[in-house]
C-alpha cells in the first residue's frame, strides 16, 4: 500500500478547506492521542463550516480549533 505523507494530503486538500467560511489556517500538528493530524483553524465556531470539514482526510485525522482571526504583522 502506497500511503501518502501528511504533507501531501494537506497540500491536496488545503485550497478547498481554505475556501470555507471562517477557515483561516490549515496546518499539521498532533491530535489528543498524539497522532499526526491535519489542523484546521477557524476564526469562530461555525456549524455550517464544520459540516463541510471531514473527520479524516484520507488516513489522517482532522482537528478543528477555534483560533480567532489570523493577521500578519
């Protein structure tokens, strides 16, 4: 079985996720179990957006975090 790296999976799905309302970031981190996960940052809780974010992207878990707005300094 040829498993994609989490970097490849994130890169493939990032544009679609970033196009969702209130999504400000898509990154890589760890879930509560310590497994590699795709981390999706939202500016605020948005039930409609959460409905479009899968619990897994391919074989990797997805974690949604409320991060607030992101701004460059």
